[in-house]
C-alpha cells in the first residue's frame, strides 16, 4: 500500500511504502519515457505529399514525408512544416501531447495543421 503526505505551506512531500513489493518500482527506459513526454498520430488529408519535421527536448528533428491519406505515428512534441503551397512559410505546431491527433488539410494556398484543440494556419 502506498501512503502519501504533503504540507501545503512548505515544499515538502513524503511517500511511505507499506508491504514493499520489489516489482512496484522500476526505471523506465529511454524509449518508454519518450512515449510519455510526447508523440501522437498525424494524417495527411491533402492531395499532395506533406513533408515535416517532428522534434522535442529529447528527440532530434526527424524529417517525415506523408503521402495523401497516409497516417504516421510521431514521437516528438512539435511539428515544423511549410504552411504554403506557393512558397516556403515555416509554421510550428503548439506543444503536442502523447495522445494528440493532428492532420494536414489544404485550404486554397494554405496548408493547415488541425489539432484536437485548435487549428493552426498561416496565410500565404
């Protein structure tokens, strides 16, 4: 059984383990920890290939290319992409969580990144 206590007026927190089970504590691997801090799923709902980079504090930028209708799992916290069909207009997503779902959508000359909570776009 796990008991916790805290004091609101001080920066103090304590945890007591009753009947300590050796299997109740374990250290996460880097791969397991990265699944907690970021990542999600992105789909290309446009009629052309979309190239973007996903990255985060613990993940180096990785170039991704999605064909129309293709879905990809990503493990970063941010997506950097070109938001214009007619030129190069870089756009950065908001911080993405591990359960977020995002999709690229085309609106005229703009490429919009839809997220669960907001629509991010830039006019070309």
